[in-house]
């Protein structure tokens, strides 16, 4: 399953986080809150890269 939400992955084990088609992190026994917190870090990187004029990581 692929999703951008934090609720559905909380029912999975493990959760793999992808960036540009590559596995960048893994979470075992996830709950919605830690999944959401990890996903927020992707937004920080995207905004930082977009603001600099370069491509998002």
C-alpha cells in the first residue's frame, strides 16, 4: 500500500518511507503519531530545497 496519510500505516508492520523511489527510513510497530512526525520531516526538506531554487530531495 502507498499512502500520504498517517492513519493507515499505523495498522501495518513495518512502514517503509520512500523518497525519490528509494527506501530512506523504516518504522516497526508504528502508530499514527510517530508516522506523522516522520512524514513532517519530508516537508521540511522539500520546502528548503524549493526555496533555494533547486530540486526537492
